[in-house]
C-alpha cells in the first residue's frame, strides 16, 4: 500500500473516530452545557455575553479604559501605587459566564475545563508566553491543595500549547495558609497575603522574566505578593496572565 493511501486511511479513521466520540459524548458549551459543534466552544447566547479584554488598557495592570488613550499609557493607580508586577493580561472580563467556568473548575472538580482555558490563554497571548523565561502557577498552600486535590493554575499551565522547557510547577511555595481572598476588600487582601509566599530554594530567577499563571486577577494582591518575592530574588520582570480579570474600568 502506498504512503498516500495509508495517509488517506488514517485520516478516514480519525474522522470516523471523532464522529463516533461526538455521537457518544456530544460536545457541550463550556458554560451552560448546551450542545455545540466542538468541544471548547460556547453556545451563541453564552458567547454573546463573554467579554474579551481588548485595548485600550493600562500597559502595566491591564485595567480597561472606556476612552481612547495613547500607546504605552500607565493608569493613575499604577503610577500612584507602583505595583511590583510589570505586566498583567487576561483573556476575558470576569462576568457571569467566565465566573461560572472558573467556579466549576475550582469548586466542582470540572478539571477538563482547564484544557480549554489554557488553550484560550495560549492562543490569545502566544507572544507573551514566548518572551517569558519561566512560566509558573500561583501556588496553593498544601492544606488547600490537599482539600481541592489540584491547583487550577497548574492545570491550566499543562494545557498551554508548547513552552514545555519553561514550565516550572513548584517555582513558588505558599507557606502561610491564608483565608480565602474572595470576601475581602483590597486592603485586607494585601494584608492577608503579606509574607505568604517564598521562592523554592532550588530555583534561580536572577535576570529572568517570570510569567505567573492564575485563574482570575482581581485586585492584584496575590500577584503582587509573589512579585515582591521574585523581585527580591533578582527577577528582571514579573508578569501575570489570567483567564479572566475583574472589570474595574477607568471612565472619562
């Protein structure tokens, strides 16, 4: 049998297998579980409610502006507070649809969602991932990890396409078991995670660009606490990429 015939048979087999899987396990919307054409898709109503993070936004914290700004503009909050992280980017605004996906992953063991969340992140920010020297998750304390059974940020990193040599899953440790951030205001969040993180002793970040992966960016307290540790250890820059971010728009 010729090579082109073998190739054609393999393609037919793959098509048949995919169709069989789709029949037995029909693809569902990532948010509402309605039937869709392909796994990883959203149904039309959910897609219409998703909000991509698009320019104009602060070049540092990624906060979205509702009015046109000049290139490389840094928002007043970043100028005043001077956060320790250098770049924050996210795929979606944190709203009812993106929130549902994140909570299903974290609280309902829907770990399959990490695959598609990672793909959205890598397809939208491939250049950012390429420029980073190290890609690492925001760490969980071992007690919370034991309770949840997985670190959602680490799961998403597994599904970032490529960059295998850059991924370090235990770069940082969360050595303080802090209360959950969700119910706290910004000042309380910063206090809550102060001195909660440390760099794993076997790693050297001096002169490196470290990209931290998280599910949602809210006030930046957690990323900021990690960034301070990394900067003290000599990191050149600390970036953050999340699946979603809180709105917090600046208005004219």
